């Protein structure tokens, strides 16, 4: 086989590192973006956050390339907010992004109140209980077996073999220890089933007819109560509607998870990227200044690099990376603002009248309007939030499927869910609406929807079926 050289001309798409970074930043949430920026700040000395007292703005214009002839490196100067972002407070300080002085040792916002766990709370009470060391050790053993909800998920027969055989613990001793545990606060802790947990709470109440009836319901007819089979309950318990209603109200005051108040939960707050306000009769979207990072090139390093270009190749590349990051962050928020304003223009009726006026909207419509790719719109609307007078919503909330109407139009699925919620909220508790009846009512309003579709939307709204919505 003869070897030859051939020239071929072809085209292919290549993503530059700058474009790859732009795509990656676009799909990050605000929290992830701040973490990514902190990583760049730690690795690149040419990049820094603006101080709170500086007069420079966030995003300067696109930096000019370094002139090879003069060897001068442009330093990013102060600039105003881009014209395509009206009303944006570019100068406001973002949360968590301000520089702190060395002598500022106290920041009370960084401290979190110490929370007491359920086991610590129980052990503290146990230490004050007059018990022998052996009994106190058995109760402490049961406390370790209690889960975060306050339940003893393992039976005493399963826990007994775990104890060391040399202790010679009898089942009666473990039963007494369980009784001591169930006398501790919160009431209902140590219950092995939801039924036992509720009975422990009812047992601490003063005797009354409604308490006795509630104990009978919880002890023997909890399944019928969960199914809201009130007719059968009245027949079995030989009680009136008023007595059953009082007992039901008493049961609803009980706590099925007594250990929940002691659960350690991390609170995470949403920082909206865009704020929507009505100005002069028009709904306008502006960027939230608290979500926009304030970045700039470090002047000291930039000045040192001006006369040492030949021997500072590493700093030159870091300078270019810092410029790329500032430009890509600028482009990220510019794209978010454009997409948000396009959504606001399409969903004006929602901001005026609420969910029932939501119109069908797809990613493709916004992509065609802005001249962007549909995948770009998907990245922009994921984990990006919009603060409106009606609440904070993810941008994807304004997109959804549609259902045809009898006039040939379309109705948004969000609007249909809102209508179902309104119908259920206004229904008669003694005669609630079934899914078929809701479908008929929607059909009378011109919305053609099947019963199974109503059931799907109802379940998405966490609305129980008709038999569980019936009141006494």
C-alpha cells in the first residue's frame, strides 16, 4: 500500500474555553454561581470583589485586547450599567459579598442558635428522674433506639437480645423502662405505632365525653377515621354527629410526630435573580442587585504586570481568565434579564389576575422571540427565580402544557389547576365534588378535560379524593 498525503477541507464546531465557561455559568443557580466565583477568587490573584466603599461599578465594558506594540495592560475602569438593563441597581452590595475588615471580629449573622436534639432533651429529663442506675441505664438504652419522629420502631422482643447477657435483663424490666420513657416530654414519645402515640397523648387529658370517644376511635377505628367513613363510625360507636365532630376535632389537635420539633433542619433561602414591578402600567423585570456579584481586576497586580510582560506569562493568562469570567458573568445576567422580560411580556395576564389567567407557553416560543437556542432557554429557566407581587417563582413555573378549549384555543395546565383548587375550596363539605363533576363544570366553561386529567391535576395539588374530603 502506497502512502500519500492528502489535503481535506472540512467544517466542524469547536467550543472555546470561554464559551464552555459561559455555558457552565449560565446553568448554575445563584448559590452555585457564588461558590464557583469563590473558587476563582481563591485560585486567581488577578480577580477580586469590589469593596463596599468603592465607586466603581460591577460590569465594565468589554475589555480591549492587550496591545503587543505598547505592552500596556488596560485596567478595568468604572462604568455604568448596560443600557439593556434598565432600573437595575448595579451598585448595591450583594449579600455575603462585602469585604470585612480585620478588626471586625463579630458578625452575629454568622452564628446559628444551638438546637437541642430529641435524645439530649430526653436524657436531660432522665437525669432528674429518681431512678436506680440500672433502671436509668435501661431507659437510656431505649432513648437511643428512638427515631427522630419520637417512635420506638423496634419491639421490646427485638431490643432485648441486644443487651449484654450478663446483665440478666428481664422483659418486665424493659417494659417498666418503656413506661418511664413514655412519661417523658414530649407527650407521645416512645410510641411504637401512631395509634399508641395518639393514645398516650389522649391519656394525659382530663376525662371528658369527647376524649373517651376519641380514645375509642383511635384504639379500634383509626382506619375508618382515615377513610372519613363517618357513617360507619356513627353506627358502630352509637354517637351523634356533634359528638363525632367534637371527637374528630380533638384528634386533629394531637401530634402524630412528637419528635418533629427537635429535628435539626437546615434552612435554605432563595435569592431571586429578577424582580418584577409594575411601572406606569407596564410590568418590567429588573435584576436583583443582591444576586449580582461585584467583580473587578486587581489593580495592583495589573500595574505590576505592565512592565514585566515577558517574564510574567502565568499572570498574563490569569488576567485573561479574569476578564473572561467578568464578561461571562455579565452575559449570564444579561441573558437572564432578557428571558425574564420576555416571560413577563407573555404572562401579563398572570401578574394582573393570578394563576387562572396563566397562558400556555413553551421554551420554543421564547427561544424564537429572542433568537436563542431552546437549550439555552432551558438552562436560563432552571433554578433561576423571579420575585413578583404574587410571590417568588422559578422561571420554569411560567411554562407548561396546555389543554384545548371548545373554541379551538388553548388553556394552560396551571390555569386549570388553579380552577380546580377554586372549585374544591368553594365546594360543600357535606357533598364534595367528584372528579367527573369537576370535569363537567370545566367543560361548561369551555375547557375540554377528561376525568383522569382532573384526577392527575388534583393529586399534583395534594387534594385528597372526594371520599376523604367529606366532612361530618
